[in-house]
């Protein structure tokens, strides 16, 4: 029998940046994420068939 399985992964990491504002820090963190420069610490995995 074939099943369709939904998989959801939520990863957690922390990035330290020097910024002038919260918005700038979030933009810098997003840029680092897009560049693949985030060190992931933990994750949750949800699997549902």
C-alpha cells in the first residue's frame, strides 16, 4: 500500500550580529540564513502519514 507522508522540520539556531536596530539585526540574520551560514542547534521533526 502507498502512503503520502507530510514531513515538517523546524530548526533552531542563534546568530550574533552587530547592528544599529532590531530591524537591521533581523535583516542581517536573514541574509546569513540565505547564505547558509547558520549553525543549527536543535530541531523538531513532525511526521504524519
